[in-house]
C-alpha cells in the first residue's frame, strides 16, 4: 500500500492504539482519578475557592498570566514544528536516498516518505489547535477572575455559580493544554517511523511507558501521597496524645 508493508501498518495501529489507550487511562478509565492531571484538577478547584475568599486577586491574575505565557510558547512552537515538518517535503529524494544508505534505516518510497511527513505535520497541527484553544480558555479564566464577586458578598448562590464557572473553565483549559503536550510526546514516538516500523513501535512503547509513569508513579504524582501520609500521621499522633 503506497510503499507501506504489513509491519508498517501494524506499527501505525500500535501507535494509534497507544494514544487512544493512554487517553482512556488518564481521563476516562477506572484509575483516572489517581492520575496527576486529575489530582491537579482538584487543586485547581481549591485555588478558585481560595481566590473567592480574597478581595485582592492580583496574585491569581499573575498565576493565570504565567499559564497563558506557557501555553502561547507551545502554540508558537507548534507552528514552527509544522513548518519544519513540511520543509522536509522539499528534499524528499535526497532524504530517501540517505535513509536507504543508513545501516539501521529501512528503504522507503517517495510516496511513503511524504505521507509520513504529512502525518507528522498533522500531529503538530493538532497540538497547535489544542494549545491555541487552551490559551483562549485561560484568557476566559482571567475574565472570570474579574467576575468573581467580592469576598464579603452575602449572595451565596451567585458566589457558588461564579466559583463553579471559574473552576470548570480552568479545568477545561488545563485539559486541552495537556492534550497538546501529549501530541508533542507522541510526535517524538512517531519520528521513529522514519527509521523503520520496528523502531516506530519501540519509540511508541518507550514514550507510552514514560508518560504513564509520570501520571501514576513519578515523584510529582507521589507528592499527594506524601501529603496524605503526613496528614494521617499527624491525626494518629493527635489521637494518641488525647
């Protein structure tokens, strides 16, 4: 099929299945609540509740500006990556000959190479749309911070609605930002395909393991376990003292 063998199709299927499976495990699966992203969503909600109790919310807007700047950086990087990927199409013949001469490379056809390059550009394009939308949502969050009622407001219903809107918008922005970063990581795995289907699957498995570990077994993920353990220890000491 246009220069793709059975092994290439298997490798691409493994890549797609890994991406979808990771998405399910981190966002929808039975253990998704233990992922680092989901735990940070709880802290986002706590942040909004704390902001609601402050009359001066300059710190909150500064934090949001930092999130916006980081998202804008990745969005602009995505555009550069798209341009860099498409520029490879200008030297297809030379690159195909180069990879054919490499001892670890796999001979490929011009059509197969161009389709791989276009696929890489599509991944970076997807990342750009995610980062651009996340930037827009963080911009909405700044507006919602300004719309939070005063800390001493006695309208509990209005305050609860404002906190809910701000929390959900913040979580949605973080979700799209995380999906954009996920596309960047899987783009690294996709680059293994240029060296052959076997390398493609090895790169994909390595990226999948690294990302899964960061969500469930990294030092950052264990921060919340440490905090819970300290709270339990403090409660146990207090109970024993009493």
